[in-house]
C-alpha cells in the first residue's frame, strides 16, 4: 500500500537499531523492537485491529497513541486498539473519514441528500476498507464498526449510516 503524506525520517530509529519499515515498527503496546523504547504518532507503524499494519498521519492517531504509549511506559498493559479517523473543514464544507481512501479502489456512493454522502472504498473482494463521510457528522463510530465487520454485499452498506 502506498504511503501518502509526509515521509518520516527513520534514520535515528534505524541508527539506534530499531526495526523500521514505513515507520518505526511497534507492537500492540506501541513498544519498539527495543523493550525500553516506545513510538507513537506519525512515526509509528503499528498493528491496527481493523486496517492491519499501518502508519497513519492524523491528529486523532497522534493524540490517542501518544496517550496510550505514555500509559504503557508507566506500566500499563493497555493495548492500542483505536482505529483513528481524520477530517477537514473549510467554511460550510466538511468531512470525516476512516480507513483507506484510495482513488484506485472501487467505491459505493450513498447519496443522503442535501449535499451529504457516504462513500465506501472497497477492496478486490468488495469489502469496505475506507469510509468517507461528506457532510455527515457523528458517524465515525458507525463507520469504524462497518470496517470491522467488512460486509461483502454492497446492499448491506446502504442505510447503515444516515
């Protein structure tokens, strides 16, 4: 999968002997290959419970993973199991999204009227791997649940988010 956005500078991690790939590789506790070093935010390549191993550059991820890593460093056995979302607002236009939004993927567009849309990004097995909520608010948790369930029938997607 291509990496969008900024490319992290992994030299410090690599020079320190940490496992690196598209980011500094961490486990579900955000611990690196060195048991006394954690990584969070944009630099961390982590095992997302829905998306699989990924590196994400979003505020929600940076804040949530940073807090989880801090608690882990303090002795918590907490697992980072949050699939982050991202958003943008420009005047009266706004959207929220979660998962993989890639123009090369097939899409299922649900027109909710009044300039509101839900766009599902589908993998080669017609399973949703990303959801764009255009003008649709307070539905990220519903979208996250749909990604976790990954229905393969497009008809099942219609009406799930209104």
